[in-house]
C-alpha cells in the first residue's frame, strides 16, 4: 500500500493503518521489521529513490519532480535527498548531464 501511495503528500501512518484495518502500533512494528526503518524514513527513502530515477530519466524540472514524488516543495526534496545521497537533486542532474 505504501509503495502505491508514497507520492501522496498527506500520506500518514494513521491513514495507512486505517485502510489496512490494523492498529497504528501494529503497522509501525511490521514496517520496522520488514524494512529496517520506521514509516516516515521508509516513505522518504521511497520518494528520494523515485526522484533519483526521474532526475536521470526524465526532463521534468526539479520542482515538478518534487511534486510527483509527494513533496510539497523543492526544499523538502532537497533536504531529504541530500540526507540520502549526500548531494542535492540539482547537483545530481548536473553530474548526469554536464553542460
């Protein structure tokens, strides 16, 4: 369910738990057990991984990519992308497509 809905900006553990008809506590434990990280970290990892693919294989602007993967702003994407990969999305794009 998370893999299908990660691009929703309002995605939260409570909504996923409700839709899966399990408690928030149970879902949180299962996600941690399966992925090795918490719900929020898992969602951010999924979003940044998708953003990385879009940077490499699409001509979308970074602002459009941020929106497509579920971030409300480029700033959010920049922050989480830098934590995951050590560089900004724009630096990644520049390294893939030098002028």
